[in-house]
């Protein structure tokens, strides 16, 4: 490739006058080699292209987490020369295209297996990507982890609160061990003082209520499982003379 070869320290390469020997070829050795002879002011050269055939090498994530009901896209990258044929297997069986599975072998050594509307009981498990060419076959596995969807168990309910009274607004969930809650009033984050406004995570307690406490209270539930799932729920506190009505729109 235009680079002058001299006797390198690499034990794989030997130069002996008109003989160049490269042992244990790798893909990095592929390219055009030129032999040039000079004598009495005359020069002559010839070139040869060395093509190195390589066993498939696979790049594949080890684990992918997907929320139940979503589509999972498993991407496999295979580098090989000559180009490899890519296939997918599960439990030793070749994955065929169905309403559940679709395979996109768009070229450039990339294959994407899409598992539609994943089910925790049916689709959780290991999937194998295989790359095959005339040199050999290689495979790698990826684990599909299907995370159960968060289930909202309790949302704000209609209530009537007496003047200077108290109320608890709740947003409880199930199947969300790492869930977090964000609370807002009229679209703004609530600054809890732990006296009149107390944050208990999945609920807030409002005490000694006055007219300025009226407004729309909203909780946002984040499942915190790397799936960016959120659920929003709100309640409205309205001033009705000496009492406050808590309503769910």
C-alpha cells in the first residue's frame, strides 16, 4: 500500500532478497504488495494483491432489557472475508420469519432480529447469532430480559377537605421495585417543607390547607428500569368557601 517494507521485529515477516514471507496471516495483512528491482539505473516492478480469508467475528450485546409489550430489536454485526451468511437461533432451532419474528439482513454484515410485542413468559431467554462462511462458523448469544410492565394500583380520588384540614394524595404501583415519583403543583415541582407538605415517595401529605393550596397536583411515576417508562396522574383541589374539593379530572 505504498509503505516500504524492511526487516521488521515482527517474527511473522521475513524478507530474504526476492522472497517475502508472512506467517499467520490476519486481516491487517490484506492489501497490495509491490516487488521492485533496481540494477544499473534500470528499474522494474510487479504487484500482487493478497486477499486474506477470515473466520466470522461477531459483535453482539450480552443483554437487552425491554418492557413487556414493546418490540425488541437484537442487532448482530458480523465481520468476515468472504462475507458471512447470518442466521439466528433460539433453543438450538433456526428462527424463521413469522408474525412474532422479523429479520432484516440489510447488508454490511448487519442483521437485526425483531421480536414483536414481547411477552415475559414466552420471549425471555437467550438468542444466538451465527455467522458462517467457507472458513468456518462463529456464534454469540444475547439475553433478552423482558421487564414486567408497571401496574398503577392507586391514583388520586375525589375528596372534600375542611379548611385547615389535611389530605393524602397517592400514586402507588406494583411490579416496579425501582420506581421513583416526581410531584408537581400547577406544573411546577413542589418544594416540600416536611411540615405542611410532606413527600412520602408514592404519596404526599398536605396539612393545614389554605386557599393558596388550591390547584392541580400531578405525580409522574418513572419505572427507572432503563426503559424510560412514565405514567402521569393528577388531582385538582378547588376552593369551595371553607372547604376544598379534591377531584380527579
